[in-house]
C-alpha cells in the first residue's frame, strides 16, 4: 500500500534535508517563529518537534509555531489546527514543516515524507496555501484532500473541492472524488482518475482515519 521507506527516491531525501536545513539556517527568517499559529488537537503514539538535530515530544494541547518541523513515529498519528479552521492530520512516519502560515491568508507547508490529510470547511473564508512535496506543488484554496504514499506512488486524492498539482513539468487539476498518482521513477503525475471506495479507505487508513 505504501512506498517502502528504503525505497524513497533520492529526490525525496534531498528535499527533506533541504527543509531541515532551511528551518535552522536563517535566524532573520525564523524570528517570527515566536508567534503561535495553531495547536495540536490529538496525538497517538510518538510525535515530536524537531529543532536542529534534537527531537522533543509534543502532546495534545501543545502550541504550533511558525517554522515548526513536526515528526511522527512508526504507527503514530497527529491532528492539529492552524488558525481557526485549517485541520492537518499526519500519518505514520511523516515529517512536515510549517514553512509559513497566516490564519486569514494561508502560506506554505512542506511535506517531506509520509502522508497527510488537509481539511478546511467549505464555509470558512478561502485562503491561498501551497503544499510543497518532493514530487511537486499542490495549490489549495479551501478543500479536503489526501497526499502521501499509496500503492507504490505518491498520490493525491480530493474528497471535496479542487486542487492543482504541478510536477515534472505537468499540471493537473484534481476535483472531488478524483485522484492522481506520481510514480517515483518519473516524477510525472498520471492522468486524473476517479477513485473507488476501497482505495479511499486505504489511503485514509494510512493517516489513522477510519
């Protein structure tokens, strides 16, 4: 179901290393990190915050700060809220950097490894948010979608709304009920396809959602 960790391509390891380096290397850029931008709603298993090479455990109720790098362990899951209405659910062995986020505007997050579900209610004000991954960029305004390893590829599935995925020189618009696969060997997103119920359940289960 998932891309094996030892099979993660070089581009993904390099992307993750760059994200870790960027989070620690620019003191001027990270000065704003003292601002609280969200909170941890639920933790199952081992979830940590990375600062340089050090990991410190975080628990439900912890604040999320701009430029925080969140890491989930094997068989571990986390749910957090950014701003007032943006939910992020992280799956097992996921590493995510909140690069920048302003509650009423949006920002950028980086998904280094693992998978996530993004959820923002339709009735909430639209924000412009970009999810950067090793395989491409996901442009979001207000929607619910899954992104992460599934069936040997990096996959994106949209439950509600619309996202735009750009990678390998190709752009795809993915609507409600649709998904795409990005094979690690090529990094080029395949054609948009309708996902069946079994695959949707499989993808969500990898994030700890039943």
